[in-house]
């Protein structure tokens, strides 16, 4: 009889093995992805586990195997719809490869190395970083412990650390060409280049492309690449005399549109051609109908997990950089 103070005893793998009529090793294999076990045995084990209410303790298993099935996701900026979309696709890609994502939110002010240090206590199999790039020291510590790190849209070149980068060079050129082809002669890019590697690359590529075709573009600097910055900066757009705008991301572009469309019908296009970047779901909403540069989160997630798994298999590979292709999505704003 179960101790009333402790509650009912939890079923163990030994209980499952007894009810299923198999060995404990067979139970372990049945719950291990890609392990060698017959379909008949796996079904018997699953049925017994269901009857007993048995659940695999993956954290306990990690203590035995020295490594868990957990992969840490370090991210910040969840107010931006692109970040939540990115994390969703990364999580799905990891689950499809039999890994379990563990999310640790951080912030611009937080020390990323501290967050990654916390993840190492869970014997994670790898770390994916979408927030500020971690310092070299914590990456070297991860490498020493056999924990690979993949950075997304980060500029730091760190030994043994792979990176996935959206093709911001092409994005800047696409935005510049589209605005100029639409008649813009005084275009501008709105970005916070000091706060973001991608915003800096996109704005530099945009300005360089404009200069290449004989058009002088200006940089409208904001503090943060977010909605509020776009909304506030839009107040001064009329005085700037620009005739085309590329925003470093859709989130900021939505802020710009909301400000300049105040008092106007949402059925008409903004008075200023505007292009964003990322193609967040809101970009296709009728209220925005935003022309943008699509950064495909699904493809980027697959690239990231592929690099992570290959790094697990060959920890000493030279650091690699892969680019995620981008495309122009034309809508009403430009």
C-alpha cells in the first residue's frame, strides 16, 4: 500500500518491463529515438507505460548519459512578432529531430554568458542564441564541455562557433532597387545600427546600393529597432523631405505606418513608400499590407539545427557561416 503522506508510488521502468513481459533494456530502447527495437516490442512497452502512467525522466537519463536531449534557446525581444515566430520554428525543428527545446529569455541588459552558464547545469546537448552574441570565454567553455553553440544573425567570429545569418546584403539591395525603381530619389533607411548587427548590415547595404546607382540615401537613426521607435520617429518624416523609406524590420515599419496614417483612411496607401524586413504575420494584415523582405524562419531553423547536429558529431570542425536567402514581397506600401 502506498504511504498516504508520500502519495502513490510512481511507476518505474522495471514495472513497465514486468507488465510488458520484456527486459528493462528493451524498455529503454523503446523510448530512445532511432534505437533498435521491434515494432511489436515497442507497442507492448508503450501500452504497458500507458496503463501504469509511466513517464520517462529525461533529466535523470541525462545524468546517466552525461548529456540530455535538451537544447537551450537563448532569446530576447519577445515584443517583436518576428522573435516569437523564430522561436516557434526553432522549437519545431528541434522536436522533429527528437530534441527538446528549453527556453531562457534574456534582455539587452542581461549577460548572455550567465544565461548560457545556467543552461550547462542541465547537461544540454547544444545552445542556440538569437539574442546578443555571447563572449568568447563562455563559448570556449561550452566547446570544452562538448556543447556546441549556433548563433543566429550575429556578427561575432568565434572559433568552433557556427553562425546562421540572413542575407542582409541582398536585403539592402532589394529594398534600394525597389524604392528607386518606384521613383524615389531621396530614400532613407531607419535603423538602430549600434544595437543590432543585422540592422547595421541592412542599412549599410541599402546606402551603398543607392550610392552605386547615383542616389544619395540617408540614415535615420533610432535608439531601438522596435515599434515605439518607428512610431516616434515618424513624427519628423515630413520635415526630412524623404520620398522612400526602408525600415530595418517590420515591427518598426508598423509603428511608422500607424503614426503617418493617423486621421487617414486605411483603405489608401501611406503617403510615403515604405519597405520593411522579416515578413511577420502582421505585415500581411489589411491595416498594414506592408511590402517587405521575407526572412524565412522555417528554412533558417532547419539550417540552424543542421549545423548544431553536425557540430555535435564533429566538435573540432572549423567555424562555419551559412546565409539564409531573402526575397522581396510586394504589397501596397511600396
